[in-house]
């Protein structure tokens, strides 16, 4: 699911009682880490791309057992960086 859909869904769950919501009001229930599947949905790329980025060192991760875990803050930073590159060309 693209990031904007995730945001829309979270806001919809909160209702539209007010015109403005603080960041914490919308995102207070987001976990601090994502799985590969959640990461691929957030970044809007295939799971194999997330695995490749992790192995190439482009995306920091922790390995818990056989599972890759990605910190949401790292994902936000990478997404902003990618967004700036696409804007500037």
C-alpha cells in the first residue's frame, strides 16, 4: 500500500472531527519497525528490491532470526532522500 494510502487510512480511522491533526495524533500507533513486506509497501517497491537494498547497504536493517527488521525512521530518511533525487533529477 502506498504511503499516502496508509496516511489516509489512519486519518479515516481517527475521524474528521477537526481540520488539523498533530503528527502524533495520526501516527501514534505506528510501530517503530517494519517487516520486509511492510517496508516494501511503505517504500512502494517490490520485496526483492528491499532485500537487495539491505544487502547492498543502502537500507539499514537488523536481522532477528531469519527476519529482516527495518526502523521506520531510517525508511523515512531514505524516502525523503529518494524524493529529493527524483525532483532534482
